C-alpha cells in the first residue's frame, strides 16, 4: 500500500469526472522548453552559445516541429536578457513561424519588469510565464504567507496584461496540489485575465489515470467557467511516464504540451521533444513530416553534448534492428512485399530509419540471408549460411560484417 505524505495530493486516487470533459483539439501545439526549463538539467555540462541556440530554433521551426518557445529567465541578469533579445530578433528577421515566452516568478515584481523590458526591446508580444507554488505545504516549508504571495502574483499578472503581454499562469506542482488549493488560485488568475494556465507536473509524479483526473477536474471546474482560457501541460520524467501522460493530456483536450530536445531538464529530465512529436503524429494529434527526426535529434545531441543511446526509442540507430530469427524472416517478407511493418509501432522510414537485421546466437538462416544482402553479398548457399550461423552460436555474440565476409569468402559492400 502506498505511503500517504501530508500535504501531497494523490490525483490517481481522485474521484473526479468519469468521462472526458473536453474534446481533443484538432491540433495539439508544442511549447519547446529546451532553452529555459531544459538547461536547468545538470547533465547539460556546457551550455550552448547564442549562435547554437539560434541555429536550433531555426531548424526546429523550419521543420515545423514547434509552435512556441520559452527561451529564458530574463531576471537572471543583463547578459541573459541580451541573449533573449538576440534570439527573438534573429527569429523575426528569419520570419520564423513561432511565438515566444520568458519565465518569471509570479510574486517577484522585478521578474515581471524584466519580461516587460524584453517585449519593449523586441516589439514582440512576449508571453509571460509566471510560476508559483500555490500549496500551503510549500508556503509552510518556505515560511511564506500564501495569501500574500498570491496577492503579489495577481498584481503582477495585472501589470503584465496592462503592458500588453500575454500571460500564462503556472501553478507549480499542480500534480501534487489539492483541488481546492489549485482551483482557488487558478480562479484568481483567470479573473485577472490570464490567457493560459499550465498544469505542471513539476515532480513527475503523475500516472496516466492521475493525469486524466487532474485535467478533467480542472476543465470541469475552470474550463467551462472561462472558455477563452487555453490550457498547457508541463511534464517531467521522474517516473518515466511523461510521454504516456502527454498522450492522455492530448486525449483529454489539452491545447499545448511542453517538451525539450533530448528530454533535457532537471533531475530525470522533461519529455523528449523528438519522441513526443512522433507519438502525437501517430495518434493523430499532429500532422507533419517526421522523416527528419533523426537529423534533428543528432543536431540537438551535438549542440547539447548529450549522445543518443544506440537502442533509444525512435532516435537510436539500432532501435529498428533485430537479431531474432522469427522476426528477421518477417522483416524480409515485409520489406520485399512492401507490406505493413508487422513488428514495429511505426514505419521506420517515417522517422528516417531502416529496418535492419543482424546475426547473433538466437538468429536463424533468414538473418544470414538478410544481412548478407545488406552487405551486397547475394546468392549465398545454404551451406555457407549455416557456417555463418554456427559461428554466431559458437561465439555467443553478434557477428561483425568482416566476420560474415570471412566465412562467405566475399568482400561485398561496406555497411555500418
């Protein structure tokens, strides 16, 4: 039985609406948090420079992978503000089809003034993403007056709106905050005219069922009352449920999802932008060409110095390989007959990959024939094929291209 922690609300046990409250959006938007929430991850040892960030933004926007970017925390200092201005100016000159936000603490007036400065310097209607933990637990831990913090936040929302900014209210740790605490604060923000509310799973604690309950409850109690407000969902990967929770959020009618390149972010990271795009595409929540996902992922990996693991879903070069005998036979039938991808959740070519076969100790003759064809070696006799297979079983390992060539006795073509 799970342990109950005082002050931590468990949305998985919430008894909310049994059916969806909203219909799925025709197209779920993407907020790229790479240059804001993402670079808070300690796995990003060397932060990219401004030119690298600009190149990334241009690539992501040109490919149609993103709709919006949160590009920083301007209250960090003048150098940071200058970089944000440079990135927005760059995007304006390139006429990129994206919008921008910067983040600030909801109750800190200097943070709001910094965002206003960005808007004035760029002429961009920057979205102010104002975050605050609205729980009594956090107030007790920090020694805050919750009422005073909320009052300051509402004053700052009013100021941002007066200055012509779009405002997104971000109740941190919404995923572990009680319905009353969360609802009361969001109503206050809605009454001040916020454009969006981002429900943040800051600790990555949600399950798919908990995600449904959180969103249905908020849509039922807030969405119907303020139909003009859009809703975002911000997810972390602490329990490795981020993608699943985002799909549930899309099914429940969320307007925008947050993600980062390579899934960077504090602790276990945020939701991987590359993987999320493919999954949303497959589920019909976006319609786009994902065949350049590999190129994009490698570009992001190089800029961030975070390598791609070979078997990483969707982007790993070996994520569409098999050494299984039964599967290899089916691979070949599918490939030669232009049939549906029987053993895949997606067609490899749709994400820029190829279905490949390797030869190992659990392989069959089909693996040998298929791999030899990849090597450019054709008309392999059954005798030679069995010699190759025997070597793999004897060595108890995958065979390299050179090992296969040596047994067959032909050079063939070079492959990785």
